[in-house]
C-alpha cells in the first residue's frame, strides 16, 4: 500500500511534468538561469533546482543534450574551462538567446497563470468549506 506522502509526490511530479512539457519551457528556464551569470551544466542544474524549490530536478541525461541543442540553435555559447580539477564547459546566453528569452516570457507567464488558476480552483473546491 502506498503512503500518503508517496501519492502526494506522484501528484506533484505529474503537475511539474505538465509544466515541463509546455513547449519551450526547459529552454526558457535554462535561458533564465543564464541571464544572471555564466554557468557550467551542473551549476545550471543546481540553480534550476533552487529556483523550483527542488521540484524540477534535471539529471545529466536531460541537461547536457538540452545544452548541446541550445548551443546548436545559437541560444547559448559554451567554452571549455580547463582550470580546476576537471575540465568543464561554461555557458553564456547569446544575443539570440536573450531575444528568445524575452519573446518567451509572455507565453510562459500565461501558462504559469493557467496552471496556478487550475491549482487554486481545485484547492478551493476540495479544501475550502
């Protein structure tokens, strides 16, 4: 039998997955992260986890192909940093990436508001008396 916490985590993950499947969302969240400062892949992952209160955890199998795709699209640029113990690829947002980020903000804002409205409606129906 599943514990209540397990069921809640499954439901939360489905909700987060709905957001993640919004076209362009992962690109948007990576671009948003890189508007603040250049970061390597693991740093991007950690910033996204912090931003989403650890509800969106992107593993290496997700983030690195995404970064490679975004680099090919010209949204970000990467440069190898050979300082430190291990070489790492540091990423920065390009001018094209900044434009894509600004253009996506409105659409993502609408999607976030829609999800929040659905969540509020369910919360009101189920928990308010």
